[in-house]
């Protein structure tokens, strides 16, 4: 078994052991949001994945050491066998998306194949970012609007 090379993009600003509740992973056809709290009621951040082609969740008891290495951080898996396998199924086999990974304590590992990922946005800024990217104000009344 070969170990994929990884690049640490950033560490989460809070330890996942301090979360009040499990994070939420919300996905539409090509966009996903990873929402987590800051250990304080009403304070949360969101990581947005754009151009999502695939996502996968692995329960923490089933995670490999490579998955656990993404503990409380966002990493990019370089030369990912998962990304290569999925690209081989597409009409265009060019790998344009990147494999991102996050591991959360006592929850598990989230793997996402997407074109881009944003740094965590505080809850009150997420609607502005989504509106800017979509060119609309749709969903402005909800912090979790996709």
C-alpha cells in the first residue's frame, strides 16, 4: 500500500473536541458546505467546496491512519488514487478536481473531490459569499443556505 502525499491547507481554528455538536456536511449537486460550531452557542464557521464531483464519509472507527492524519485540519491529497479512479469513469479523464480531507474527533473523515475549497467563513459571512458566487441573494435569510 502506498501513502499519498498531502499538503496541509490550514488547521481548524478550534479543536473538534470542543465542538458542541457534530459538524454538518450539506451538499447540493456541485456545492458542499462543512459547518462546525466554535464551542459557543450561535458561533460557527463554514468551509465551502465548489465544483464537487464526489464526497465520502468514513466513521471514525473505520478510518485509516492516513485519514486520521487530517485531524482538525483541511488537507489536499496529492496524486490521490480515489481522484484518479473517479476520473477514469468520466468521459473526459483529465483530473481537474482536487481531493480534500478533514478528520473530526469521534466523528470521522470527510473526503471531497472538488474544483476548489474556501477557508472557513464565520457564520455571518457565509450568505455574502454564496450570494457573491451565485450572483443572487437567494437564501440570504438562512445561514445554511446552499
